[in-house]
């Protein structure tokens, strides 16, 4: 085979350019990336050899780092799994990670590229921060050919057959860029390299040789006592483990002894990965058995709603040859899962109580996912609800339900809540809130789609002491005392007669949409609003269910009309004098109420046309 030339997939080429221009100021991390990749390759090789003993070559797994001052190169070698030619093209020539396009788009328009790198990670390509040419020589485990990949990061690379490596594995050689920048590090300097390995890769479980000596302590960080480990070490371990570039928010140490023994080191990242919501299957706990790496991303170790947690679980009791299929039903795994879950809850509770600022960061990043637990995990629903924080009408801060309860007014019937589409300001301005806040009641504001589901099911799904979550969007939830209610009912009764013609007309126009029309004593600023019937499905829920492909029967709602609003008063008069015009106005009021719910009018064009006619008319009069 002669040398073949390839072009990087366009995203990869763009990413390369960014690396060359060094958007990330901490260039040292390229070495961490290479050592991480080498370590992963050794893990993979070990697992392949376990599956197929014929593949086992009689060598000691190791990572080797060498400096050649004459050629001005730094190289990282491993005798791990290696890559075939196709794999070189696939893994190094394209960026397999989905979302890279989004990354590049975001990075182009952002002054905070460093943070963005944190969210996406760029792995192998980081070599171009330090080198102007890279050579990768690799032989796949079990294969006989060795290939050489060469690129100087200009958008293309070449692959050629190379002299056979004596064993499988990969050597990445960096032709270090000679920097003229002041204070720039010299990656050909022994102490610089030693320092970086010590800082970033000390805990790598395979030996790292440099100058013929092992330079990493190889201590599994989760096996060491907490008091021995600095925050810095935890952080570096996290970065190695997750390929994240931003520090974790917090770490959780688990040391379980009893019916089953295991140790765990879990992390809560400080920001959500871009695919957290797109990919509910992604997870990030690595399973070790007696310090031996078994698998990444072991989903059975963590419930789906805690899928943002990253880390390591190391069991003493599982057999080394365990397979993914067996894991699912393994009783030891179940115990590990339960007890890590408990530990996570208790650490979150501590954070909630002692470091609210940090907790809010956690909640903002992962609250939406965490809440799914209310639906998925009824056994722990009470704990999960206790860990929820909410925005409220009281101030701009966050509150727990318990804190809300402590502030409840004497005689208050329950925890008033309102859920709506994703904007807190829209919710705050809802006409449904005013009757509550004007009487000094606080209302919890919920903006995640799942909140609707939770509220709708609160009565039968949530634990007993949470059955008092009251959705104020419902017609039967009011802020009144029993006496006031009686009084209001009387007033409303009197108004009903006056409203009867409007009600009739409205039901004629919207036979499928309205259950009834009611006068309202509380609506002041807006003439109308929609309410859910006591057992009805809210507008949001309805659209959620529809978008999930469910068939939802048409929902009838209650149209409330303000008894004091000028427009409504005029409307009542119009019904008998100009029915057509009254109908037009009713249609506008209905559409306005839809807008207030954050929904679209059924026919936006017609709505605009009607409002337009009114506008023209009023301008003519003026
Ligand atoms: P990541 O490691 O985050 O997947 P990288 O860009 O660092 O991303 O590497 C891309 C892929 O290239 C790896 O997932 C791996 O399959 C392959 N690779 C990189 N380095 C090596 C190596 N030393 N040995 C074998 N495969 C490697």
C-alpha cells in the first residue's frame, strides 16, 4: 500500500484550526488526553483478552513517554488495543461525538470558548495546541499490519503502512511547536513533562514509564482515605474520568461495608452535558471489581433520573467475568445501586441545607432530570420532592416545599402552585396569580414540562404529605375562606343571570372547547382567562401528550370573564344588539386567553385579522 491522503471531516478540520489557535489556555491537558486514551486502550485490550485468550500476547501492559531532543518530539506509547486502518479514519479523521457541530457554532460566536470546551471536550485534537505535526503508529490487537497516520492539522492527513510494531498498541508522536511566546512551557523539558504527569495522571492504574522509571503512584483514588486526598486530586481524577474540562460541582465518597462491600467515588458535574436531555440513555458510572476496570457507563448502577452523576464504583464481591446482561438482575448490583442512591440523596440534602448557592447551581443544571425521579421512583418520591427547589412569587430566590410550608398563613389550604411554559416572567404575570398574591399567599412557580405531569398526578402519585399541592390553574382552587366563598358565590349567582346570553353565545361558537363561561370577581387587568375543569387536562399537558404521540380527546375548558372589565361589560350589551360583533369579540377574548397560557390561538392569522380590524376602527374613531 502506498501513502493515501484523506481530508478531515469539515467539523474536525474546523476544530483543528481552533486548537492550533489555542482557544484553551491550559495547553498541558493535551498530555492528559493522550495518557487517558492510552489507558483506555489498555483497558480495552485487557477486556478483549479476557473474552478471547488466543489474543493474549505475553507482554506487560504499560504506557511509555519519551522525549527526543534531536527530533524535537514527545511521544506517548501504549501496548493497548491499537487501531485498524478503518478505525484510524473513523476515530481520528472524524469527530464521532455528536454535538460537535453545535460546539463549533457556539464557539465561533462566543467569547467563552474555554467553558464551551468544558462542555464538549476535544480529546485527541488537543495535541495541536502543542504540536505542529502529529504521527500515530498503531497496530490493532490480533492484526498483522501496522499503520501510520500523519497530520499537520491543515485539514488533511495521510495513512500509510509502516514497519511492523513488535506488539499491538499505539505510539503518538508530537513534533512540538517551538514557541516564541514569553513564558510558554517547553514540552521537551523533562521536569515540565514529569510535572504534568504527576498532576494529571498519577492515579492511572497502568504504569507510566518515563526515563525508564514508573512515575505514577497508580493508587486508586477511591480506595484511599478521604483525608489523604486534596481537592485538586479529586478534580484531576474527575477530568480524567469524564473528559470534561470544567471542575465538578462536588464529589461524593462511598465506603460501604456490610452485606456487600464496595467503594465509590461519584461526582456531580458543574454543568449539564449538551446531550443530557437528548439522550436519556447516557450514563456515566464506571464499574471496577477489585480495582480492575470492567466497564464504562454501567447503567444498572444508577437510576435513569440520576444519569448526570459521573464516577466509579468498585465492588469486592462481583465476579470478574460479569457481563452486561447479567448485571441487570444481579442482587449485589441492586444493593450497590440502592445504597449509592441513598448516599447521593443525603449528600444533596446536606448541600441544600448548608450551601444553597451551590445547590442552586446543581438544580439549575440537573433539576429537570432529577425530578423525573418523582415519576420513575415512587419509593423515593418523598425524598425527591423534599430535595426539589422552586421559584416563587415571594422573591427572586428559590424555596423548598418545607420552607414554603413554614411560611404558610394560618388556615391556608395547601401549597399553591402554578405550572406553565418555560418562562418565569410569563408565569408571574398570569392573571391567575393575582387573586392569591393580593391576599398575601405565596405561589410556587413551575416552568419545566414535567411539572405539569407532577401537578396533574399529585393527588394519587405523590406521597401522602404532598397531596396538598394545589394547582391554582384549576377552577376549584381558590384563595378564599369558606365565608368569603359563600359571599362570592352569592355575588356570582347574581352575575350569572347577566352573563347568561354571553354564555349561550360562547357555547354556540366553541361547542368543543368550552365547558362553560363564568363571571369572575378576581380578574381585573385582563378581561378573560381559561381555567382547567376540575378533572381536565391542562393545555400544557395536552400539548405534551400530543407531542408524545398520545391521542388526547378534545379538552373542554372554562372561560372566565371579568365582571368589572369595560370590554366585557360592552360585550354583554352587544349580544342583544349586534350578535355578529359580539361573536367576533368573544373569539378575540378566547384567543387572548390562549396567549396568556403561553399557547397559540387556534388560527393566528384570523386572530391578527380581527385585532387589526379593531385597531383600524379605534384609530378611525380617534
Ligand atoms: P475520546 O477519547 O474522548 O473518545 P479522542 O479524540 O481522544 O476522544 O479519541 C478518539 C478515539 O480514538 C478514541 O475513542 C479511541 O477509540 C481512539 N484512540 C485514541 N487514542 C488511542 C490509543 N492510544 N489507542 C487506541 N485507540 C485510540
